[in-house]
């Protein structure tokens, strides 16, 4: 005789809510446990699809031919490939748009040489609102613009390009006017970027911009035009410049220019007068909406240890702590590579991978196992406690230990709360 289970079933909406918050691995297991959980699990499993080779692209096309409904779950599509094998990207771009009708985020990396057929094909992703371009070869401004022009609903544009080639824009070339809400750019050289800025400003695409994130060489007149074009709507500004930070800040407009601004993050580079430049710039006033200031300071440890530095840093620390913000400011100090990292007490350490003891009394990498790192002796000599007492005691000071892909963001007060710079997010951002 069949006996009903005494355990009541969870309502369907509760199960779906649980699955919605599950990881991909958990969602895969859920889809195998119960047939009724399969559709909801597929929302998680197929939300993001990454294609890095022709074989993976072929497997996806085969799956879609057997189960076309799976294509409706794909919202984020990332396509990249080894530089020596990129022809398949053209083929997959031609084939996928009608099979993946709900893609709203498209990421293209290591693009092959482009042609008119590519621009036509990629524009068939008609619902794309976020576009990410990682250009590892010397694409021209015209190629970038032609890709961007294909998306009439574009709201977020991210471009990562260390090399932009010729200035081959024609006077008759037109740029589609987009209502961009977020724009992120990492790129060089500056002359080509200025031309790109000029053309995109002329398209009036920055009138609704709320987030601007730039990692470029210098603060130029064209960048100043972008800031003024979007001054009424900007809520978040994040800047990193290759040149001297103090020179950049001198050109930077007063924060009161941006009445809606809530967040400002600046990456500064080592120079003796940067602290004295930052303070008067902030002292000019901040808009009423302003909540959070994040300063990322790249310096040699001697900037903290040298004679006469304590008074300068303490004054800066007091000023940051006295700002009347909704959220307290944060300060990140990144010890630049290329300095001795020898523990003066034990003569241990070294410059291997940029890790180890980061100068006198700052921190030492003890061990790293299974992705975990333990730091001992962090600020054991009270270096940060002396120089930045307010930031230190309030837990707002973070130190970046290491360099490149193997570096860690660490709190001197709570060293166990480290974050991998490569995979984790910075605090307050």
C-alpha cells in the first residue's frame, strides 16, 4: 500500500526563491533531484554562457538544436578565443542571435579582423543593453564605433583596450546617439582616446551618464567635456591616471560641479605633494548628495616612514575623518613593487611575487594553502596606528599587499579579513 509522506511539500514559490539564490553547482544538482525544479534551475545554469573555443561553440549549437527553449534562458553571453584561432568567432556571431533572443549583456574579447558581415551579425542581438569589448589587438576607432552603433538600446559600455590604432574616422561617419548610463574605459594611447571622446561627445551619449570609470593616461580637455556634459546626472566617479595624480587633481573641477554625486574613487600615484593637493580640493566643498570617498594611494613605504611624513599623514587622516559624509571615507595604501621587502628582525622575506613582508612592521605572508592566506605581524610596530590613527581605529584603512594578479587587500586591524584583489571586490564599492 502506498503511504503518503508526512513531510509537507514546500510551496513552489519558496522552492523557486531558494533556487534563485543557489550557485551554479547547486542549481545543477537541483535539476537532477526533481523534474519540477528543472526549469527554474536552468535559469541559473544557462543565465551566463562563456564560449572560448570552436568546440564549446559547437556543443552549444548542438544543445540548442535539441532543446531550443534553453536559448531563452541565456542573458549574458561572453565570447573569446586564443589569438591564433579566432575564425570561429565570426561563424558563431552569425548563428547565435536568433537562438539567444534574450541576451542583454554581450562581452567580446580578442576579436578577429572585422568586416561588414560581422557588424551586421552582432547587431542582431537586439536586446543588448550592456556591451563589453576587450580588444587585445590594434583595432581602430572606426571599428569600435561600428560595433557600438549596432546596439540601439545600449546603456552600459565597457572598453578595455591598450592599443587603439589609426585615427581613421571619416568626417561623414556618424555615431548613434545612446543614452549611456555607465561608461568604463581602460585604454591608451591618449591621442587616439581624445579623438574617440570627441566623437562620442558629439553624439550626445553622455547626457544621462550616472557612472564613469576611467583608467587612462591623463586628464585632458576632452575628458573635461565629458564631465561637464554629464555633470547633472553623475552619481559615481572612479578614476585612475597613469601620470602624476597631483597634476590631475589640479585640473579636476570642484566636486560641487556634480550635484548628484554620491561616490568618488581616486587612484593616486607616489608624489610628495599629493596629500597637500587632495585636501584643498575636497575642502572646496562636496554636494549634499555625496556619501562616500575612496582614495587608493600607491606609494613607496618610505612615503610613510620618511622623516617629516608623520605630521603630513596625520593631518590628512584627521581631515578625512572629519568629513561629514553618510558613509565614512576609506583609504587604501598600495605599497609599490620594486622596494626591499626584508623583515629587519628575521632577515626573511624577499620580492617573490610581490608578497612577503611589506617593509618594516607592515605585514608578512605566513602561508598560503587551499586559497587561504594568513598574515602575521600586520602593523606590529604601530606604523599605521601612529600615522593614520583615526582611519586605523575605525577600520577604514586597507593595505594592498602584492602586485598584479597575486595581491591581497588586507585590513591592519582585522588581517583575517583579507580579500583577493584578482577575484574579490574592494570595500565600500
